[in-house]
């Protein structure tokens, strides 16, 4: 395969770096594919013009005036006037919302017009619980032989591991949709090995077509290098940056940090725990924690990626917090950023998790998310290293940097398309 001649058509829901952690991951993958010399054309549904340096980007407009558009607007007006949400009922019957159907139809219509670019690979990327890109390409059989469906999370929601237990309206139709994706896409890709195996239990074709393309490290230049007022770079700072969903409780982490301070009161003068990101399900817990422990700083809301990335590079320890569960097949979107920061990662999650698998069984700074005493011990160990030799407080995992970098990506893509 001559990578200089390989054309990749990418269909992605968003390329706005600040709209979600998922989009950050998709952008890093796109940028690394471009850095490898592949010729890219990106169709995106961000609903605004965004340019990626050196890459041809096509903003897909929303179709208006068609039946799905009119029905979606009527539904919104009905909800606004009556306060009654019809969406669960409609999704239960049709499988998806009218907005979803119109969005996917908008994407498919734009792709049908593409005639100048002859792709060797068609890569669909989505975010959150939405797979509009996949739904659109599923309706375009001419590209199925070149289609790589990237599956970033379990889908549908009822295939999430416990404690996630949400069953979506229209789950049967959603399950049938993804069964068709698994059967029609010639290739599939997953950010973690555990996720491929997990999804393969429900859709066996993924075990045959799947490859692992982890979330990518990509060059990023910080634009605002001024530290926020709540951050003192001379302190022993532990940072958790990211959304705290309902099953992802910070209770064990907060209790562990408080126990550490109780056992080492002298650390109160130079230790700080920072929790940044949306956490609406845990507001009461977080407000109480910040009130009772001034060493804890909490920002319950969005923080710009630029600011978070800058802090990750300068804190003492980055934290990856996962739900209390038997398994976590997800690779957190911030994992590459934490590895690139070269700071120790305090990994709090189940024994069977992709994070723990990559860090290794002998990684010293892992604990279950609710194991308060063990969390306190890990923080104590890290704090003592920081006290004695701040420069020695490093992650030092060149193997992970390579795994998350472009050379590994190159090998995966070339192995997939060796006959192109």
C-alpha cells in the first residue's frame, strides 16, 4: 500500500474541539491520519464552518422543508406549548427521534453528491450516544466495501455494563440498526480491546472485522498559558478533569483525600484536589466537600479544553476516575492527554478496565473507586515522592506514548488496507 495515494473519506458529527471529550478524540485521530500523509476529505455536521489546517472540510447543512424536519419542529413546538415531551413515545415506536432521522438524512444527502473524491476508506466517527454518521453510511451501499465503522462506546445504552442501567426508548430498533452496522461495515474499529470484546459478545461480526485504534495523542499548542487563580503550581496538586456522570461518583476520591489530610495534617499547607467538569448529579456532595475542606477546589461546569490541557501538564498527579463496576471497557478520552503530560496517573476504577490493562498489573497507583483507605495510601505515596524529589514524579511510559501515537496508527491502518 502506498500511503501517499490512499484517500480517506471521514464522516464525523462534530469537529468543534470544545463541544465534548469525544470530539477531542475524533479530532486527534483525524489530525494524526493527516500527519501520516493520507489524503483526507472530512464531511462534518458541526453546523458551523470550521477549518482544520491542510484538510479539506465540508460542513453539512441541515435539510429543511422535508417531512422529518417539519415533524421535528412540530414536536418541539408541542413540547414548548404543553410541557409534554413526546420524544420517548415517538422513539419507542420509530426507534429514533425525528431530529435524528433528519440529521442522518442530511448527512446521507450530502455524501451522495460526492463524486470528485474516490475514497479507499470511508471512516465514520460519532460521539456520545449518537451514531448519525453510521446511520447515514448504512444507507449508502456503494461504500460498504470500504467502510470502517468506529465504535467509541457501547451501543445501544442497554449494552453498557452496570451500574449503567438505562434502557432507551426504541432499544429494539437501535439494536437492529447496530446489528446491520456490524454486518455491513467491512471494517470496524474500537478505542479499546475490552470494548471490542464487549461489543463482540452482542454483535459477533465485530470480533471478525474489528481493530483497536486507541484515542490518539496529537500535537496541541496551548494558547493561554496563564494559570487560573485557583491553581498554585508550587503545590502538590491532584487533578480530575472531566464529566462526573451519575454512576461515576467522586465520593471515594474525596473521602480518600480527606483521610490522607487527616493522617498527614501537615500536608494541608501544600496539597490540593481539583475537580473540574460537569457534575450535576453530585452537586450536593461536591458543595459539602468544598465547604468542609478548603484544600478541595470544585468547578461544576464546563472548562475550556485549552485550560484543562494546560493544567494537566503542570499538576503533580492526574486522576482517571471510573464507575464502581465489575468491568470498564472504555478508554477515557483524556487518557492520551494524561500520558502525554508525563505525570503519574491515579487510576480509580474496576480491576477489569482498559485503563488498568494498559497501565499494567504492576502499576502502583491503582485502586477501586470506593476503596477509601487504599486511595489515601496511594496519595500518601505520591505526596512523599513529591516532597523528596518533585522532578522524579513522572509517569515515564514511553510504551504508552508509542501505542497512542502515529506510528502505531500507521501500522494498524496499513495492516487493514494492505491490499489497497
